[in-house]
C-alpha cells in the first residue's frame, strides 16, 4: 500500500502494536534540557528506575542560561539551581551533557542537527514543543511533556496513537526577500493555530525543495504554532549534503547503506494524505504578526485589522483582546508601527544562514537610535562561525548587541526580557502575551525584516531601505 | 496516580479562546525542580487584574474549568497541567484542546473533556446564572450533568481506561521489556549514538 513519509518512519519504529491500544514507538534520539527534565529524573529516582539508553540521550543547557558573562556563576539563584540539577542528574544517570562553556552548547534544536545527530528516518523527541524542527531532515520529531520525558528515559519508547497526515504543498518560486519564516507565517495565518491539530504536516512542492536545510528547519520548527505535533520535509540531496561529514554522521559503507535507506523514505507518488493545503509561493511577501498568537499575521503591506470584520463572535473577541494587549488601533499601517527592541535568535531563526541574512541588511547601515538590537546565536558553533565570517563586526559596527548562545529573549527565562509595554520585532516563534517579558508586545518576523526594522525603527522590509551609496 | 471515575464540583467560566500554556503558567514560574507549588503561577498575569474570573470570590473552591476553543496551545510545558492541578482543578472542559496539553493532562490525571462549543456556552450560561451550580463529570458514562443540562463528552478511549484504573504508563510499558530488547537488536547500525 502506498504510504507517506510519516507513515514509513512510524512503521519502522513500532515495537508493539495491539488493537485498541496506542502503538509503542521506539525513540532514536532523546534531547534533554534543564527546564522540562528535573521532575522526570526525580520520578526515576522515586521509582528506582534508570535511564535505559543514555547513549541515545543528549542534554544541553539553553532555556535559562545568560547570554553575557557566562564565565561567571549564573546570577539568578533559581536558574542556577535548575542548571545545577541538570548537571547532577546527567552525572548520576550517565547522560552526555554539553554545559554552558562547552563548544557544543547551544539551543537543543540547533545542537542536534549541527552534530549530525538528527538524520532522516529517525524518531526524535524532546521536552520542548519546537522539537518539530528536526522534521526538516525527514525525521519524525515532536515535543513531549515531562511525564513522557520520564517515560522515554526509562523505556526509550512512547505509547502513541498514530497521527493523521496533512500535505502542505508550496509551489512556484519565492519572490526576492521572502524566506521560510514568511512561508510559515502565511501558512499559520491561513490554517490557524488549531489547523494542524492531530496532524503531521509534510511540506512539499518546488518552493520547499528549493529551501536550504536552515530554511526547512525554520519551517518545521513553526509547525507546532499551527497546532501540529510535527512537520516534515522528505530527505533529498540537500539533506544528505548537510548531514555528510558531521561528527555523528555515518561514514564509509555505513553512509552508503544509510543513504540507500533514506532514499526509500519520501512519500509514495500515490500516497493519500488525510488533508491537503496548497500555497502559491509567487504570491507570498514578507509577513508579520499583529496579534497575540502566531495565526494573527498579515503581509507587511497590510494594516491592523478591525474586530468589526471578524467572521464570528469568538474571533471578534480574540481580535479585540489582542489589539488591546498590543496597544494597536485598527487601520494602522503595519509599516507605521514603531519598534523598541529587535531580537534575532531562537531555535526558529538562530542559525548561521539567519545571521548572514541579518548581516547583509546591516552592512554599512546603523540601528536606529530608538531601537535596541539583540543578536543571539543559536549555538556556540554558530557564534564561532559568524565570527569567522566577520558577521560580529558588522553587527557591532551597526550598533547591535552580540551575545552568547541560548534561548534568550524568545521566552525570557534569562535576564533578556522586554519591559512592560515595550514592543519587539522578533525572529522567534511565539507572540503570546508576556512571552518576551510581562507586558511585552511581540511582532514575529523573518531575520531580514527584523534587520530592516532595526534600521528604520518601524516595521520594515529590506526593500524599504534606501540603497547604500 | 489516583483513579478517576466521576467528579462533582463548581465550575469557572474562562471565556477566552486560544489560551496558550504561556498564559496558564508564564515561563518565569518554570524554574522549580519539583512537581508542586505551581498554583501561584496559574494564569499569573491575568490574575493581577482584580476583575479576572478566578479572582471572583463566588468562584473560590471551583474544581472544573470551562474554557473557550483551542485550550493549551503552544509550549509543551507540563507545568501547565501541574499548575491547574495544584490550584485544585480536576477537569477542563473545552471544544478543542491542543495535542500536547491533552496528552500531558492524561498522564497527570487531569481530565480534558471535549464537547461542542454550544455545550461550553450552555455551561457558561448556567454558571453565570448561578455560580454555585454543581457540575458532574462522569467519566464512566462520558457525560456532563449540570442543572437541566446533560451532555456527552469525548475523551480518548485508552486514556479513559487508564484514568479509570489509575494506571502508570511506564509500568504498563515495562511489561513490554522483551519486545523493546528485541526491537533494539534489529535497529540499523548506522543510527547514531550520542556518546
């Protein structure tokens, strides 16, 4: 029977199947960080259980680590306690850990792919909803809660009901200045924050094939914002080229064997999806969010919507609440919204390609006086590569703040926060109320739009900037 | 985990859609390394508003939350479930739950009862008319009863069985230890290890 990519990966990992029960699925890679793991390790200790496969588990510190003065003890005692708990748990249960200060430290979803640990056809989980990122490789990757973290630590498996499949086909050539982030914001605006619920999304079509691995990771990363557990892109030459030569990638005969297998993974031509969505890439333009969920987005050329145009009562109330929180008036041109803070980084847009896109805009330009700009690389390796390419000099010369690796202002668990009422243009993934600090207001944007916004001081695209002499 | 068969209590109407887990418990409260004490972080930012529904004295002691659609979206933080439970909630009723939140709730013993939006609105109306209205959520019959309202709710059959038996997932899986070991023996050798 014809099968989709997701169905093939699922079938290859079923340990136990019984009618009326969830399948027991084997997990190839379990990534761990400091925030969602302490209670899971504690559960193991209470039950007298061990970690079944520490060699398929990897921990790093990312969510609440500081991005300055990392050679000093973490100032916030509660953050420090959580990081210390991770270190103690990893030592006790023999789980490999890349702590703050290690050259391999960084955001868990940047670190896995960079080490070559994320490969096509694998199952990858982490106590973090943005685990969907790893689906860019044709892996089935999804976020789990802490009870499930404990379950995977103890058994290397998870009991799961099969997901439904949704094909999201994006055909055509992307116009200049339009990136993977704009595609995903357009998709979520179209299908809504609940549109992907219960589904694994498979991104297909010529526009997706044309994306780099970094772009595919951005796209899959945001699948959760459409309510989907996972997003996937079928592995192809772009994927193999990215994986080959990385530290944990197979070599020699094992590489050939792996690639032969990976080539069998793409969805069969006659495979049937439970749902289909189509997007014409040529009609896309830079997208920004105006509200308090990632589905509340519009092309940058648009204006703040009015509750009067809502299709039902629930939507009307949602728009009213969002406008009230965001301090916005219906009809205001999005390009006229002034921004205080620009944040570049996160597991969505904290990779080298994102930093290059920002540098391209900032080179020879200055961040507006009214704006503070924070650039936080997704990992130490990304930071070193950016510095090797001289991007840090571009950032610093433009007046931006160049930081150490971590999740930072994406979720404001470390000292990098918005003050109440402050407004950001952010390359991160969530514009929820208070996400970047209590009372803070977030507009989600692509790296290029973030950089142009930093220069202009209001929401802007690179095409809005005067040419450099 | 305690077995769940039926629960009767008063209910709080949360008349908002898209309640994400950042609202249920903001990130600044996630730094604890225990499973208890998260009740002070529940809806922390909204609770600063004296008019917020949870701050109304007539809803004190309520154990059932009746929310708008798309409840529990966003972050996978299980702390959202713990915060609701630590505060005293046993059941959340909504027309649509985010997948990870629903999964986390099932693991932790918080019942997510899915009903059509019109049932949610009838419950809101009943509670508005009398906040002391007793709401019964009967897991065995998959039925919600309040005043003259009798409505069925949806819940995953396996989760229902596990909740009613009070069973621990890990214990169930460990019974398949031999199957896991057999599976591990035939995994392709090219799959990576982290060591």
